[in-house]
C-alpha cells in the first residue's frame, strides 16, 4: 500500500493527525494494534480541560508565559473544534478545580489570576460541591464515541484505516505490519503510552503509566454540575447524562506500581477512589464499572513532538491530559510531516 502519510495509532491524537493530513491534501493510511479508540482515548474521564498537565500558573513558571499561553490557546481551539463538530457527544459543563483544602484554595486563586491575566475565561466558584476555580467554557465528551465518529469521518474522506495491524517495524518511508507494508513519504507515531515500545530511542523520555477509574450510580442529576478536578489534579470526574459518575485518580496512592503497562485495576487504588468519591460527593459509591488504561508521562509534563527518525514524527506523553493536547500535537505532527509547517505550538 502507498500513501503520503502513515499514522500509527488510532486514538484521539492519531485520528486528529489523519484529519489534518487529509486537510493538507495528503493520502493517508492509519494503523492500530487493536481497535479504534480502544486504549486510553476511548476509556478516559472525558474531560475537555484546556491547557496541559500542569495548571496554567504552574505552566507559566515552568515553560515561560508565552509558551504556556500558546499551548493553552491551542487546546481551547481544539476544544471548540470538538464541541462544534460533535454537539451530540459533548457537554459544555465547565471545569471546576475544586479546592481540597485551604492550601489548594490559595493555589486555585493563583491559578485564576494567571488565567485572567492571560485573557482566558475563568471565575471563582462558591457553592456545592465546594469552592474553587471554574472555567465555564470547558467541556466533557463521550471519549469512545468521539474516536468512533472521528474514524468514520476520516474513513469517509478516503483515509484507509486498518485495525489489528500493529506497526512492527518502522523505517523512513516504510511501516511493516504482519499483514503488509505501507510505503509512505512520512510517518506520525501517535501511540502515547506505547511510544517507547514503538520507538525505543524514546525510553527514558516518555514512560507508560496506568490511570484508573470507576463508574458509580446513577446518582441524583446535578450531583456534579461541572466536570471536576481536585487535590492538585490527582482526582477528577464528571457526571454523565444518565446520572452515573465517572471518577478517576488516586495514582499517588498506587505509587511506583502505577508505572506499568498493565491495564488491570488494583484494589489499593480502587478502594482509595471509593473513599475520595465519598469525600467529594458526600455519597456512598454504587460501583458499576472499574477500569484502567495506559498513558505516557514525561518529566517536564510537556509531550514529545519531534522528528525522531528521518521523516518519522512522534507525538505523545501528555502526562494524563491528552484529550485536547493530544489532538493539538497530532495535528501539529501531521503538518510537520506533510511539510506545511516547520515548527509547532510547543516550540
Ligand atoms: C483512566 C484515564 C482517564 C483519563 N482522563 C482524561 C481526561 O479526563 N481528560 C484528558 O484530557 N485526558 C485524560 N486521560 C488521558 C488521555 O486519555 C490520553 O492522554 C489520550 O487519550 C491519548 O490519546 P492518544 O491517541 O495519544 O493515545 P491512545 O489512546 O493510547 O491511542 C494510541 C493507540 O495506539 C495503538 N498502538 C500502540 N502500539 C501500536 C503499534 N505498534 N502499532 C499500531 N498501533 C499501536 C493503541 O492500540 C492505541 O489505540 C485519561 C487517561 C486515562 C487512562
């Protein structure tokens, strides 16, 4: 098979890369080791929170104000694209950074000041489930359906997608799978938690991490009017339209054991999630589902977005916040691979 661009990984980031490649007039082949959206992109909390893994005030300090602003603005653009493209799958519920204690309340104030100073929408929230910083324009999405709809959309525009087709060997201009070879001008590898497995030269720069969630309920509508993040972002959740609450986090409780490619939930983290669920909502959890998936983490909290081998770009390592940033990076990688850009939002 021949194409201008071969995209490895059909989660949200890879599908955005394919969409962008098509927009640039490229012929595109997409490969996934399993099913479209069956990894983290289809099994996450569904929060469309603008920004990167660090909160904006922290990102300004770590990456510089202009770079942090550019990244933040790019994720807002992607959020608006998703809400515009998939109104039936998204809810403009806002994101509440719920202060866990007095220290976090102070930090939320600093976070709010930084957002407002840089011209981003945010305000202080009082009332249930507690005080904190509210970003009213942030949203939530059904992550699995997002991937399925995006795959249908790109396939309808003549991208060739192959499931159960792991990329086994990558050379400049050639991707080999069990079932055949793709000869292409350029490759985008968008496999997040599997980046170092596919491109071993990235080992040490990006590593796999297990994130765990549970679903509880249904509970009274309005229990969580906003998608939430709390305890410095360790814990997060949203209430779905059917009343169930998807609640995740407590990775700190699992410690180093969460640095794994295993996607089996553990008793230790799940019990902690149940306790945190009660602390946040005031309700006893009625758990219907427990699950986990693998994501890629980096030391800086910023993703990898680089040409790792000649004409082979890697995008991944969103440190647990890739619904928007992953799509931003997938698009940027496709533009670099198609030769229509020479730098990205991360530069
Ligand atoms: C429990 C949980 C909750 C989360 N909650 C949120 C949230 O609320 N908001 C948010 O922004 N982020 C959240 N995240 C993070 C987010 O899910 C990820 O950052 C994002 O989905 C990454 O998407 P991706 O397409 O880059 O990678 P993935 O979804 O991991 O997709 C990569 C794809 O590559 C495929 N692949 C791997 N190896 C190969 C190979 N050799 N050949 C071909 N294909 C291959 C995989 O099968 C997979 O389908 C959460 C993650 C988890 C696990």
